[in-house]
């Protein structure tokens, strides 16, 4: 409320009383009444100007607060993007759920990598990588001991499946699955080859199958709870 508001109210009251008690036939009284009206008009204008200034200040303050919040949000988003890039996820935008999945998968991956034997050197991963998977996933997977052979994709469906050979352990499979999930890959199935012996015994293939694309995305908890393949 403007500081002039009480003054204006008082002048209006005084004008009302003057209209009742002052004789308009008296010339001097008419000038007093006119002076009161002029004062009321001036106070009204001044009050409106003061209100406009206050409103402008409030708008400027609100804009500054909004700009500050936007700057903080941009800084946090940039920081989170750097975290996801470290996971192998190069998406420029992400949801809270996607971020949560990546962080949970990273925790599981590091715990598993610290408690189980290293990936067998005979193990080989054929990755039918898609453009959406990003170019930095393969180098990051190699840090965990996986031998990665990049293959050309045979379809345009996003990566959704892991096939493993008979000699690939459950722990090795989970390590790879967690690494892919934290990089933003939406796995929908993990299964063994129908014939996983011979040349495929130490092989993992990462690719996509139209037959499983309609299945729900596997959660980190579901992968962690797997007792067998």
C-alpha cells in the first residue's frame, strides 16, 4: 500500500465533511472546497505514481529472483550433464527418472566390480551400436575389462537386448548390463543364446530385437535380482 493512501483517505473524508457543513453560496467557502478537491486530485495522482513505482520495483525484484533461479538451474543441469557424460550418456536432456536410473546403476556397477573377479580376458563383446548410444560408451566399457568389437547395426531399433554365451557368468553379464543402463541404454531383455556353446561360449552380443521392443524397460533392481539367465 502507498504511504499516500492514508493522506488521500483523510482528504476525501475532509472533502465530504466540507460538502455537508460549508455553505456553497459563500465565495470564500467555495474556494476552500475547490482547494480541497485540488488537493485530493494531486494526492490521487501522487498515490497512483507511487503505486506504479512500487509495482515496478516488485517486478524488477521478481525478475532478478527468476534470473537467479534460472542461473542456478542451468548450473545444476550442466553439472549433471558432466556426471552423465562420465557414465557414457551423451544425451543433452534427461528426466529425473533417467538420472535416478543412471546413478543407481553406477552404484551397483561399482559395488559388483569391487566384489567379484575381473572379467575373463577370453570374454568378447560384440556391440551393434546405435547412434543414439553415443561414441563414448565403448571406451568406458573397456575400462571395466570388456573387449569391445563395434559392429554395424542391422536395424534402426534402439539397443534393447543382451545375448550371452554359455561360459559368461551372471556377474559378468550384470556388470555389462549396469554399465549400459547407467549410460542411458534401455534394456528390455537379457538372455542366453539358443546355442551358446562353441564359438559363442565366451561371447556377449549387445543389440536390438523387434520382438522385445514392446516389453517394459528393465529396472536396476530387476537386473540386480536376477538369479540365473
